[in-house]
């Protein structure tokens, strides 16, 4: 589930359980010089299915259009992924559990990466994954806190209106975050969040705290791997065969399904692995996107790799991405306001009430331009009763020059 909880997921996601994380990790400090596999070696039936998914799902949904996929993050970080854990929970976690989360994330990232090793100049056999900090709503939940652990205690109000709860716990009304920190993704654990679903993307993976804690016992790890798959640009397969939100006509090749079809696989399948390779083939030569084999160029790429790397306002504005309602959009508006101006209340509320599970990702109104108008169209779904007022307030901001075409900013 890329940025929402789907009804079908709630009934299907945990139909397979007990998955044990026993991956063989290959440690390496060097980059590969040659390709062991190329797209020409992908079986024809896999090519057909991958072509269909690329044209009918990935391109249409713009899943790899922004230069911030996990592919981009790995290469800009020279083989390193840095996480912040957003522990939106009051449950206590031990030092051993916190160390276990780092291994869990490393295992899952590298379970995808093993399909890329040696394929068409992918330069890394093993991805280093580090948890570099904890953002918490209650610091005392971190038992046996060590001096080397970085903790952030800043919070903002949180509205769980658009969340799906587990029905027996309350979702906290505070959201922790990590300000002014260089990291790639969040591992976001929420108390009271549904235990049978989640969401994921280039920003990270969000599951319930219970789900993450169970995964330390090697249970249902495929759910996290599913959400990580979205960060690489893999779509959900909610619909049926050949449907706009579905899977290729003829089904998945190789006699298996896909981990991206909720509840259909308890591991990354051969099809998923070939599809990941196919995506890399499609994007690796994008102009100015990757700087393989050139350290100085890799350092330059880092300046715009994630919305949380450096200044999120400049990063998002430079890419044209509407990435985080709670973060840079509100900041962007404020930079355009004079001290004596006020942001219309409903517009502000709509921004603050958004979360990472529901956000604009592209040209929603299909006018050929990705800009603030897409916020208006998208918000109609969430604020239908007061949509006209919302639209009027946004229009007023555009007229006053506070909101511009993001591509031109």
C-alpha cells in the first residue's frame, strides 16, 4: 500500500504469517566493475509482464519519476541508507530491541538488493543500513538509553482522522519528528495503527508498533518488504487482471504471484526480483540522475536526494514534488506571506491534517502541469463538504502570488 490503506489489504495482508528472516548477507567494501546479468537475459514472459506494468502502472502513476526512489537514495549515499525511527508510541522498547530494528531494516533492504547485485552495473553487493536517531513522543520509553543514541523529542499535534486504527488502542495525538537531520527514510511505528496494513514510499515505511515488534521475532516480515518495494517504485496490485490498478493480462509469470499483491506471497518472488531489475534498466540512464563510479558526482547528487536531506523546502521545490503537507508546503506558503498576512484557516487545517499515507504524488487533475492546483483537486476527496471554501482560499493565495508553479520556483 503505497500511500493509503486499501480495504482489500485489511482482509488479505496477513493471510500468510510466520515468515522467518534468515537471509545470507554478503559483506563488501568494493564496487562491482562488470555486469553479471543484463535485461537481455530476462525470460520473455517476464519481459511481457514487466512491459505491461511499466507502461500501465509505473509510468501512469509516476512511481519512478522523482529522483528520490530507494535506488536514488542508495547511490547518493554511496551504498548507505540512514533511517530515523519515528516511534509514535508509548510502548517501551529495550536497547536490544532497538538494535534489532536496525538488523530488521538491513535484512529487508538487502533482500531486495540481492536481486540487483551484478545486474547492469548496479554497484553494491550489500547496502549498509543505519538507524541514526529516534524521534519519540515519550523519551522514557527508550529503556537503557546509551550515550551514542540520538533522541529527538520535538512533537507536533497529530490528527488520526484518515488513519485506520486497530480498534483496541488509541492512536496518539502527537507526532514525533527529527528536525534538521540528514537521513533518508523513516521507520514509522504508530501505537493503535492497524495491525493488518501499512504504507510505504520514498519517505519510509509506516506500520503499527505491534507489527514492528512482532517482526523482531521473524514474524510477517514480508509486510515490511512489501512497503519497501514501494520505495523502489513497485506498485500495489489491488485490481484484477489487466485492470488499471491490477496486474498483467495472463497473470504473473513463473508460477508465482508477487509480494506487491497483498496476502499473495510471504517473500519477494522471482517475478518481483526480475521486475526490480527491469525498473533499474529503465531508470539507470536517466540524464543527470545517477553518478555511478564517480565519487565527486555522487557527493553532488546528495544535495537533492530526499525531502529530509538538507532544506526540505529547496529539495522539494527543485524537484517539483509535493512531498509533505506537514513540512515544506506550509513553510513554502509562509515564505511568501508578509508578516501582517494570515493564511486562511481552512487551507492551513487541510495541510496540517494530512499525513504521509495520503498525499499528492503527481498531476492529479491531468492538466499536464504538476502544481498547487493538484492540491485542490486531491483535497476535494478529503474535504468535500467544504470544498468550495477550500478552493476559494487556495485561489486567493494563487492570485496574491503566494503559491506558484512549483516547476518555476
